[in-house]
């Protein structure tokens, strides 16, 4: 089997949250690499994964990643590792879109536990 380049043009696309986009660049049983884009003022819901270890890497723009209550500002070409069990939430608090990679091992789909907040009930 000959390797094929991965790009937004050929990847499976999906929409999540409030008009956020994702493209599955690698989607196997052992590894997930997703390029995501968040419009200004959007965020994920707080959640954690029991098994998946993740690495978030900002390609362009600026994001805030909250991990276990600690907020870290990430600029282009910066990333942050999130270990299994760590509650986290990616946020775009800027006035421009943010593009980033989410690398998960094993893949995080089916391993996402939403953290109950006062504004949101617990869902899976």
C-alpha cells in the first residue's frame, strides 16, 4: 500500500460545537490526528478522557487551554500535552480563528466524559 498525503482536501470533515470544524487527517484504531478550526469566541465543553493522551498544537491564531483549572495561552507553533484523566477545555478568546492539531493516542472518540457544570448537564 502506497502512502497518500493527508490534507483538508482529502480528509473526512465534521462540524462540532458552535460552527467549529474538524478534519480527520489520521484515523486508525491506535492513533488520531485531527486538524481543527475554531471561530472567535468559541470553546469546547470541559471534559476529560479516561484512556487517551492528547497533544494540542496551534498552527495559527491564539488559544487558551484550560487543564485542571490552570489556563495556558498558546500562540502559533506552541503546543500542550494533556494526560488521561486531566479535565481540559480549548477556548478561542481572540478575535481571529484558531487552527490547531489534536493528536490522540489511543483515539479519543468514545472516551470523552463531559464535566458537569452549573450551566451544562452531564452528557456523553
